[in-house]
C-alpha cells in the first residue's frame, strides 16, 4: 500500500492514543496565550529538550503573557529570564519579534506565513508551526523528527540528508486535505520521530507504520549519515559563553568588573573570545571596565 495512503491515517490514530501531554497542546494553553504562547514555545524548543523547556515556558508566560508585555521588558530582563536554556541569542530574537508584533501587527501575532517569516528569529518551521497549530491553516510543518520519519518510511534511508526546501514539498505531498486532519498529521509526524522513530534507537516494534516502512522492509540498512555533528559542549566556546552569562545573571544589577568574570576558566584566550562574541551578539555590554547584561 503506498505510503501516501498509510501514513496520515495510521500516524494520526497513533498520535491521538499516545501523544505526550505537553502544555502547548492543551486547550487551556491556547485559550489563554493564543498564538503568542505557541511562538514562545517554539523559540524555546529549538535545539532544547522538552523537559528543560516546560518550566521556563511556564515562568516566561506567567511574567509576560503577551507580545506587548514582552516588548516592554528590557533586554537585560529578557536575557536573565532566559536563564540556562542555551543559545541565548534566541532570547533577544524573541524580544525583537515581540516589538515587531506590537509595531507592525497591533500586538497580535500574524497568521500569514510571510508576515511571520518577516519577524526576527523566525524561520520556515516556526512560521508554519504558528500558522498551523495556532490558526489551523494547512501548511507542511517540518522539523528534524519529521524529516527522519519520511527518510525511513518513504525513502528507505536510515537518516535524512541535509535540510532543504524539498523537505517542505515532501511533507506537503503527504498532508491530508482536511484542515484539522492536516494539523494532527503535522504534530503526529513530529511526535513519532521524537519518541519512536528516534535517531539512534528506533523502536520499530512500537511504530504504527512499521508494516509500510520502506527502511524496515529493507532490513534497516545503514545508508550513511551526513548530518552535521554538533561540537562537544564541555570545554567549548559555548560553555565559556554560558559561564559569562551565568555570572552576569547572578551578579548584583547584572554587572561585574570585566576582570572578575569567569576568572576560574582554564583558557584565558577562550574566555576573552567568549566575552567578545557575546558583546558582538548584543548579549553583553562593556562600559568603563564593566561587563553587564544589555540595557
């Protein structure tokens, strides 16, 4: 049976039975925060595990439940609230996006994908996730998990290739025509890749489409993996950057003498490089021999 016939029905039925109970999937979350809640959750979920995101998301939306309230916050407050979520430039992008929503759209997160893409920090995935999961429109929503499911079930490959515009086209070919069913299928494909069709230890015995999976039928061959590998975190520039930001978040008034920041770091050149990169990214300011969170 062609994958186009099997995938939407079987994956959606599995999702309705097995989907994790996550805050952004609950009706009360949507009713309270609308598209803004979806937007914040998607910013936080980029390259960050769900378990780490949930408490930060709840704290963020409790403090700033709308774009207007977020836009009124200072960059220092934004970076401080982001805490240890990682990739802190996302915090500043989210803040800028909130300002843009207020200035361009009267404080309402837009529905149009092109308008969403014009906001700071928003790419193909986030724009379509907001349009689909908040507004119910029909668009392909493709993340790493979705790409892996399609690579295996449809193409018979152990891992997807490098991301491309073709990914959206492939997912669009699989989407049901019905708006509600399309939204469920988008969410279901991501969920399937996250909890069953995982990168390193796929649970094929629990997969709702195992009977039609091209990769499983071929004997689960290793077809290669050209995904870009993330550099080790321990001892990296990323860890040094995180240490600098943590010191400033915890300091009185979020400021410290430059020579008192991360003094224990074993590589002084790396520490200085981390500080310089944070200044270049707008995450830290330098003034009169002091380092501080952005004002």
